[in-house]
């Protein structure tokens, strides 16, 4: 009986890990193919060979030396970095008010936030474009995408509110007894307790801005100097449609920062998802 049970456990372990390995290969192999193609020569990419005969690391230098690629990088960092900071700074006070304050029409305000989450950006793109281009004169730049983030984001507000509801009110009441105002409570008590939640929201917003294609296409299509990587990559593919090695190298350079950020921040991201109000 013991031998049969041990055999059953071994077979179960093999089955579970075999599925895990198969799933890992399913996700990893496309990236391996992308990397191997990016270091091939132009001639080899048109063949069926999967392993590089000659490792052409200079392909990455050629991509960076392409006119405009460095500008796309700077624009994307500006959009993703500044947009994430503005989104957090503007969304946190709103989420705190919806989670902890009792005021009239609070339920209606929360309903409006949820309704804004359900509203696709394509619905309001025409009036928003007219406003930013004709009224504000900012068409051809990334500011029509960055400035609205200074007024909060519906998804970030809702997510932060859900995290703030897990903070025990006893901590906040104790701070009020000690004479702390609401702003000081938010900065000194709440923010350190929900730091993983802020990191999770920041990751969501950073990834959205980094991968955003629709917004830059609408507002910056006539100005190549304001293109981001997601939009400029399409132009790069069109100019190098026969140079698959350069296209794959450019794609990998666009994807690499997102992958690195996620791997380095996955611990705090998981903590944010499983956040509780009690800290040891």
C-alpha cells in the first residue's frame, strides 16, 4: 500500500510539473523565437533556419541609430512616467474620500466613477480632439494624453478605493485623536499602509501608457517628433518590412522595459493584490 501510494504521488508530481513546463514553454518559446530572429542576418531570416549562423548583435545598434527611435523612447518615458505620477497623485485623494468620508451623494459619485470605467475612450474621441486641437492648440503633442491624468483615472480611483476599504478605521481614529488632519493622515498613515496597492496601480497605469497606441495615433500622427514607441514601431515595420531581424530587434527593445519592470515589481504587485490593513 505504501509503495502504491508513493508511486501515485510520484506520478501526480510528474503530471503537475509536466503541465507547468508545457505552459511555461508555451509562453517562453515565442520570446525565444523573437530573440533568435533579432540576432540573425538579413539573409538567414528568409530561410527556415531557427538558430543563428552568425550572431549579429549590431542589429540592436542599427535599430537605435534609426532616425526617430531615440525620440520615440524619450516620448514614451515622458508619457508613461509623468502620466503614472499624475494619475497616482490625483486619484489617491479621490479614492480616500470615497472610502472614508461620509458626504451627500457619495453613492452617486461612486456610480459616476464606475460609469466612467465602462465608457470606451472611442466614444468621446471626436469632441475631445476638437477641444485639444482647436481650443487648446495642443494637437501634435502628447499633452492631450498626459494632462487629463492630472484629474484622476476612473479605474485607478476604483481600485484604490477597494484597497482603502481594507485599512482598519481604528488607525485613522487614533491619528485624529492625536491631532492629525486628514491630509497628514493620508500621507503619514494611509500611504505607508497601502504602498503595495499604490505600486500595483502604478504598474497598471505605466503599462497602459507604455502600450497605448490609440491615443498617440489620434493626437500625434501628424508630428513624428511626438510619436511614442508603440506608434513609431508601426512606421519602423513599414520601412523595414523585409528586414525581419531589425523588426524583431525593435519589437524586443519595445517589450523589454515592460517585462523587466514586471519581473522586478511582481513581489510588490502580488502584495498589492492580497493587501490587508494589518501590518506587522
